[in-house]
C-alpha cells in the first residue's frame, strides 16, 4: 500500500483529486489542444528588408510520422569477416535532420525553388547548406526537439500539470 501512495505522491496527485484522475473524458480527442506553430530565429544571417532576422516557423509532427521516419532511417548492422547482419540501428543524425525538415514549415526545405537554389534534391542537404554555420544547424535541431516534446523534463511536465 505504501508503494501505491508513494507513486501517487510522486506524480503530484493530492487527496480529493483522485476522482478527477479517474475521469477519462479529459483525454478524448475533442478535448486535446491543437498543436500550435511556433516561430524562432535560428540564424541571424537571413534578414528582412528592415534588417531584422527572419524567424523560422515550426510545428510538431505526429508520433506516427516520427515512427515512419525512424523506420526509414533504420540501417542494418553487419559484423564478422563474412559480413553477417547482426542487427539494426537508427541513423540518428539523418533521422533527426529528416524530423527537422518535416517539422519546419517556413522555410520549406522541400520546395523546388529551395532545392534548385542550393543545387540539391535532398531537403536535408538544403538545410545543411543553408545553415552551414554549426551553431545555426544545432539551434535548428534543438528547436525541433523542443517543439516535438523531446526535451521536456519531468519537472516541466509537473509544472504544466499544476497550471
């Protein structure tokens, strides 16, 4: 019984609130908030006519799409002198970059104009060429991780639950 009580305390449920915790209607699709677009300046090198840095627009992608991208970037692992397949691994850098391309609404790295301008058909390569300063590319990837919820700490989630 103490383990159950500790678990309840750990997730921050107070006495008298347990009735709410059993109400599943909060989790029905019609009660979920719509995923919002966010804007963030990733590079100071791209400016508008007034000289202000142009923010990128981002939107989180679905879990299903993330799963598809992970499968797409899963590669076989071979070992031994006969090069036998011993397993699989995700090409993390390509997976993260593809997720970033999919989560970036503006600029659209997949657009024919961008691909032609950067002389590559691969949208990931467009992003790498455009954000060729290391910090820019890192900021872009970090922003995508954030908007897709990969950097939410337990403390941040608990704080959101309190509000």
